[in-house]
């Protein structure tokens, strides 16, 4: 009860501070620049229809300094029903009711000659009952960077930044940059960036060349890595080639392709690298090559999208990796811990085969509401989860999100090994 009170108090404080900041900053805020739906990050996606900005076409807002403060506040309620528990028996000891909250505050600075700055400040709680509530507060700067350009021919971004490197909806095999991964149950969550310098050199509307000098966890120049990508738009297809180069580490190569065929968007990503294929020998992780020599490995994702504008969107995605596990004892906590320590375990990317489906029906059952069904399955052990939910958004950007999450499969599987059976999740989000 004490932790619940502290959670509610933190939620109130976050709300109070954000609303106060909006009122205090109202006089200095000019036209809204940051659109949480993606306006700031759209320059990371492949979009060959946007022409290179020229000095003569810059908006008036770029000719004067401006500061914008926006954000999103989330409050969550989660009821976990563990295996062999009754949904309606809240007194069962292994069921759990939690309340917690978090927020992202965005500061956006615009200066003359196309110079921009951005910062994402995260405030939240550790969602772990074993952590004392007094120590559960998290303050983190997810992103802070500066944008500038060279006579509107080359564009630079330096600082801590999250890059959308790849077109996959959930899996991105060619993402050689980011560390933070997408959360299947919260796909719209702002992710943490990495430190580095990004360079973008466009060639009209036909092609783009990107470089990223990654300085994450680099104590000296020899620890830096260089990631590059070249995109080109042909008649009916868009192609991309990526590379990762780092001293004392095997290089990685990536290919991506997208096209539109018979009403479907078809996307594919492939990464190729030197690696070792692991397998389980009892409770020990070993490798199929006895000499532990590297061999060529691959990761592949394929995505098919169909959309009826403003009504229905369906996405199916399949993920395969040659160096994934075929069998694994998911109930062995010491084994999972060792995989984490060896940087082998990545959620939803440990077995060989996965697939997912995302279905969203807009304006259903009525205006300003969406109904969605998202399914994720481990092909190798047959386990998975299904997120069935409904969202409703008021005109003032207040959104209610309610979902029912089902975990299915054997007890010794990726999504059932944790003991979860059903989650009831409610979320209230306020954008400002």
C-alpha cells in the first residue's frame, strides 16, 4: 500500500510539473514544431519524395530563434495473472497488481540557418517489486543532439540520438546502430539513443548517403565504429546497402529492399556477418564449430503490409537467424542469466524463427477509437503472446489504452517460462 501511495504521488507530481511548465512557457513558445507522431524522426526514414531544402524555401520560423516544450505522460495499471491462477481470485498470492508511471519531456530549440537542438528527458519508475520504492525513481536523458548543415547540401547531427535504421515494423536486422530495442507491448515508446555523429548527403530525390560515427562506450578513438548506408530509388523498388566497420570486430553487411505490388507493401532486410552458431549442451552454451571459428551467419526479416486508408492496416512479419537457438530451457533462470551476461540474450531474437502480425482497425467501434490485435510467436517452441486492445483519444490529446495480453505455449518456452498467463493493462497518456 505504501508503494502504491508513492506511485500515485509521483504520477501527480509529473502531471503538475508538466502542466505548470506549459503555462509558464506559453509566452515563449512559437508555432508547434514537435509532433509526437513522428515529424522530428521522419527524416530517418526512406522517403524519396522530399526534395532537398534550399535556403530560399526555408520557412519563416527558421529565420528566428524559438523554443518549444512538449511531452507525454503515461500512467499504468497492470494486473498479472500467473499460471494456474484464477483471473477473478485477486487474493491468489502469485497474482500481482501494480501501478506506475513515466514521462518523456521534449525540448526543441530552433535557431537561424537551419540549426536545431533537441532533448528528451525521461522520468519514470523501476517496475520491480524487489526494488524499494524509494530507489525506484529513474531520471534519464534519452536523447540530446544538435542539427546543422553545410549550405543545405549536407546535414549533420551530433550527440545522443536514436536513428531509424531500417524499415521493418518490429525487427530490423540491418540496424547496426541502436542498442535499445522495440517493446512489443509498447511500440510507440520513445527509445534511448546512442552517442555519435550522423552525416546525411542527399542527391535530389533519387538517392541518399548516410554515415554514422558511433562513439557509444568508446574510451579511445580505436573503439569507434563507422556505419554507412546508401539508398537509391529505382522505378518500382527502393534499395539500400549498409555496412558496419569496427576495429578488432567482424564487419557486417546489410541489404534492404521495398516495393509496392498488387496493393501490398513488401519489405525485406538481410544482414550478413561472421559469427558462431550456439547450441545447448545440458545447461552449458556451446558452439557447433569445435574450433570456435567464425563462419558466415545471416539474419532476415520479411514484412508484408496492406492498408485500407483511414480504416484498416494489416502487417505480417517473419524473422529468421542462422545463429539462433532451436531448443532452450526457459525455466532455468541461471541459464538465462548467463545468456544475458554473455550478451547473447535479446528478447524476441534468441530462437531461429519468429513471426508476428499487427492488425489495427481505425474508428472502431466508434469515432476517435481504434481496436488492435497484435500477435508474436516463437516458431521453434510454439509459444507466443497476443495483445488485444482498444484505444480512445479525446480532442485534447488524452488517450485511454486498455489491453488484454494472453501468453500461450508450454511451461518450458520463451513466453510461458516466466509463469505469466494473462495480463490486464490500462494506460492513460497525456500529450501536451
